[in-house]
């Protein structure tokens, strides 16, 4: 009995992991709302009028900049002694 249930459980688990188009659209909408909440005020302070194409571009650029910085952290290598240190960032 248990051996017969295993394929059924695996199938249910596989199907449960699939997202529908509506779920994907809802996730994308939540992502956009999060970006607007985080970067929108900064773009207004930078002088972009809210809800314009330039403001939307600013929001997307700031979001992408943060994504790149998180995905590619900067590392440093420092050599030298006390009083004189030379650091390289890459």
C-alpha cells in the first residue's frame, strides 16, 4: 500500500510546486509595488515627477543597481603595514 502511494505523493508534490499564470502575475505586481515603495521617494527627491516615464526609469535603475551590488559584492585586498596601507577593490 505504501509503495503505491509514493508515486502519487511525488506527483502531488511536483504539481504543487508549479505556479499558475495568475500567481506569477501577482508576484510580479508585488515586486513592482515593493520597488515603488523603496525607490519611489528617492527618485522624487532626485527631482523626477511622480508617475512619469522618467520616474519609472529612475525606480528601475535604482532597483537594478541594488540588485547588481548584492549579486556582485565588492571585495578588497589590502597590503602594507601600519601607517601605509594600499587597498585594491574589485
